[in-house]
C-alpha cells in the first residue's frame, strides 16, 4: 500500500494560491499512513536543472522532511508534479527503489500504487530491447514500457502510450505519469488500487484518497477500474483502455479533514475492518497460480530445507498468537507436521527443544515486538530455521529471519489489530498449504479444492462485513452486561480467544475465552443466569460437540450468542442471538468467523463512549519485555 498524488495547474494561478511543491508535500504528509519507507516527487516546468526534475529520499518517517530540504535545481515555476510515499512490497526500502521511476532518458516520471504481477517477463523483454532498469521494484517496468510505446507511436501522445502499455500489464495499479514533452499533462490510470481526482478553476489533482487533496476542492471524481484519465489545468478527460471516452462518476464531499483521513469512518478501527477483504486479497495476490500451485517468492528456504523440517514452532503475542494458534490446526492437518505454539515471552525462558530440523515461525504485525524478536533470535541461536510473518517490510524481525512472508494489509493505525490479524491467518494458511505441497501430503485434487476455497475468502469476508447493523443490535442488547465468556472448539477456539481479547482491550469489559470442551472442568462455575456466552458454532467436524457445550451453559441460565453459518436454522434454535457469517472450508473458517467478533467489540466500545483507536494502557507496538 503506497500513496500517490499529482497536480497540474495553469499559468493563471498565483504561485501562492496553488504552489505545486506545497500541494505535493502536504498531500504526501496526509498519505503517510499508507506507508513511509521512502518518498519522492517529480516536477515538470521551466527554470530548473531539467524540464523534468526528480528527488527521492528513503529515511523512513523523515523522508518527507529530507525531500523539502533538497529542492535545489527544481523548476522555478512548475506546471505539474507527481509524488509518492512508499510502503515496500517488491524491493528494499532504499532510494533506488523509491518512486517516481523514470524512463531511460529522464523525460518521463511515474508513481504507482499496486503490484505488477508480470513485471519479470516485461522487464526481461525491455532489457533485451536495450532499456536500462535501475531498481528492484515491479513498478519501474511501467516507465520503460510507456517509453517504448511512446517511441513507437509518438502521435498518440502520453495517454495513448499509457493505454497501450497497460494492455500488456497484469496486476493492480493506480498510477500517474508526467512527461516533459507535455508539461501541463498528467496521465493517470487505475485497476483495483484506489485513485480519486479533483478539479478546480485552472488546476486538476489526483491522489490515492480524498484527504490528500481536500482543501483544494470538495468536488471529486472516482476513476473506475481500467480507465485512463488525462488531467490538464481545469479539465479532466477519461477513456477506457481502448480509448473510448467515458464520463467519470462525480463525488461531492463535505467532510472535514479529520473525518476524511478516516475515509468518512468514525475511527481507524472501523476503516481498517472495512479494508479486510482487500488485506486478505492482497496477501493472496500472486501467490496462488491459476494451475493450482502456490509460490512463496520471499521465502528464501529451499524446498529441500522445507522437506527436512520435522517440527514447527510458532511464537507470537496477542492477536498474532491467536493467528498462530489457528495455523497449528492447518499445518498439522494438511502438512502432517507437529506444531507447537508458544507465547513469545514464555518460549525464550523455557529452554525449548529446537534444532536445525525445526522451523520457528515468528508472527508479528509490527515486526518489532521485543518478546517475539527475542524469541526468534533465541531459536536462531539454537540452530532453527526462522520464518517471519510480518506486515512491515524491513522491520527488525524481517531482517532477523532466514525467510519472510509479508502480509500485505497496509499500515494499521488502530491499536486493536483487525485487518493485519486476518492477513496473518491468511498468510499462515498459505504457508500451511505450501508445506503440504512441498511434502506432498495432499493429493492434487484436494489441494486444488482448498486453493479454490481460499480464493473466495476476500468476497466472504466482504459479505461478513455487511452484517454490521445486525451485530450492533446484539451489542446493544447486552451493553449493560459486565462480563462475557467466549467459547469455541478446534479452530473456533482461537477465534473465541480473539473475540475475548478484542472486547476487553477496547471496551474494558471482563471477557474470557475458553475451549468449549474445557468449560465443564472449572470455568462453568462462572455461569449464572444472565451471563453472556458468545460461542463459535459454525459448521466444523466438532459442531455437534459445540452444540452440546452450548446446552450446558444455556441450562444454567446463560444468554447465548452464536456465530453461525448463513441459513443454519438448526444452530439458530440453540441461540438467543445469532451472528451470521458465510460458510467456508472449516480450516479457513477463522478468517471469516472472527469478523463479527471484531464488530461486536467495536460496537460495544462505541456504545460505552470509548476511544476505540487509543484504548487505555495499550501501545500499538510493544518494545519492552
Ligand atoms: O506487532 P505484533 O503483532 O507483534 O503485536 C502483538 C500484540 O501486541 C498485538 O497483537 C496486540 O495484542 C493487539 N493490540 C491486539 O489487538
């Protein structure tokens, strides 16, 4: 997830009214939540070292400051400019990989958010044709591809070259391109990744989201998928990839800046929950091949090394631990490897039995949690192979691991993990299937069926997200209950733990998660008339046992809320309230079943008037032991 921005303005405006550099820098600052590994911009116009001038910096959160200190040689009065703030996916977060990327001769500059899936085959061809590519990114090929089309058909202009280039591209993109031969034109295009545009008298703008350019206009257009836009001062024209003119959809926005940063949601947690389908889809992107096989590019362990693994350890904290617990079921079931899971702060001090045949998987959203960092370091020193699952490229843990599998959820601001949690479960399930593939523990037909089911997860998560009002009504019914018990069996157990953690961390209510079968060994003493029991009762092989455990609490007067699969009236008969979710293959169910748990906690916290993004006593990243 990166942020892009662009502005073109006519000579009629005073520089003070709409100074290109200021618009870009301020907009990039507002886009930094999308990533801040590096930043860069390109300006077009006379009076500088070059008609197209570029500056880039890769200094983490200080990148933008660095840019503003390095403007010597920039055009004195630029007519157009584009900017980018990066969240690295392909290529390290250094200056060479920072956007904008240019063509061979520095006449064209391009910024991009998304992933170009066929970048390797395109760059091989371009290099063979004599192009010189400098970065490790998937993006740079676009600049050279457009350059080659522009050279072949100069009469079709920059927009024509962009259309022709995109016809060859697979993947996701929101991009903006400038060329010094058309100094007041920006060409933009979009597929999947977001891109909005705005227009005012004598200027036109584009950005990854509205807050970046709010204040310059309140009238926006959303660029649809597979559309190419030409922005000129005061005018925007849009075509299909084939060049057919189309009218872009207008959007008037009255939000203030604070609301706009949250895309109109009341808080970041709500926004991030709604980004979950995309987080899951992006985490699967280019790892599932159409022929039914899995590829893990960033995992630098050979298949031979994977085959030599005899035991797996997962170490993590909090929600990441729950994701790891879910993975235990999947790895054992599909790959037939024994899996131990431990809380990171416990693992390190118990003299764990690991050796060179052990795979230790460290799971951490931030990649900086010191408990998990120390645990994987300990494992490495004991000779284990270490694989890190994290959301942050080049984080401390990513650097420590023998291999890294990135979740691609984009930056998460709310303290309560939501979209990164779903992305972690997804990545771990991908890894489990990969281990099964390498170890040949699943038949091709079984693997194909599972991969198909996995591909449908983003849509099912999106469907689960539509049930917010119904979940809110259940939270309203139980808003005055002082304590909650969360139950689940098998993969429903970590979902119950996560449901309890979410509720306690943002609504400060007593909430405990238990394996449903364990209740009768003690915790059932807590149940009395009025106790609210939330239980995962979706259809898994242990469904009947779960329903028997539900009967045990119901007969003691508990109010029962069941998470059930759509249309499962048999389960609903055992419930006072139902949280409905779409069904899926049972080992994938946590990805979907946890969604109503998050929404329930969110609704409850809001009903109690609490700040869900900044819960008391908590920090997003815990860097102390
Ligand atoms: O960055 P990490 O995934 O290593 O963080 C681990 C926990 O601190 C984190 O999951 C915490 O439990 C969240 N607040 C849960 O919402």
